C-alpha cells in the first residue's frame, strides 16, 4: 500500500479552540504524516502530540529521544515557538507497509524551509524522512514510535572525529 502527495488526499477535520487544534481520529495510517504537517503548520504542539500514543517514542534528527506524549508536546512547543516559528513543512512521498491489520510503518519524505539559524538568519532548506510506526486502536490510528532522519545529499554515512560528525561518501575519491 503506497501513496504519494495527491493520491487519496483526505481532508483532515480539526476540532477545538484557537489555542489547541486536536485532529479527529485518523482513519488510515497514511493520514498521520498529513496530520503531522497540518499541526506543524498551525504551530499546534498539542495537536501534533495528540497524534501519538500516551507512551509513544520520538527520536529527532540529532538523536534526542522523547519517551511520552507530554515530552513530545513540550519539545515541539519549544521548537515551533522559537527556531521553527516561521518554518514551512511540506509533505512529499508517503509509503505505507502494513504489518498486519492493526500495525503499519509509514515513511514520509518532507521538506522544511524557514528555520531560523542560531545567528538569526534563515537557514537553508532541509529534506528528511520521518518514519512512523502506527497502531490501529478502537477510535483510529495512532503513532507509537517515530524517527526523523535528515537526508544528507552526497553522503552515505557520518564520520566522527571524536567531537563532531561529518557527512562522508566512501565512494568518492578524495
């Protein structure tokens, strides 16, 4: 089961006050990345966290591991109100692999623009793949684990010099 942007795009309905946008239960695992992007663009950390199970795990692009919905909400609230406050997140390819009737793995390619760099300028665009492990519950699909990975063009791994990581491609001669 696979879909790309534009394929079977469902209109996500939101309910709640101006302070918190809470997505309605998700009817398919493919709805999760779309709802994630919608909550991000609304700067709604509570709505974003509501996509996750209470005891969900989320590992961000630098390996910070949040181990429950409250931690996921706090971390995203911080980012969405500071260095991601003017960012734009767009959804690209979405691929779903069903692991039975009630578990799915969803990979979603996304593009982030408008992040604020530490010195205050606008950082360049980033592309990532967000992997969601989803479970179907009585009232819809929920994410139980997510992993966000930046795509580093021209690299196949990272090399550590003991203090920092540098993208490296061993296929290219030096």
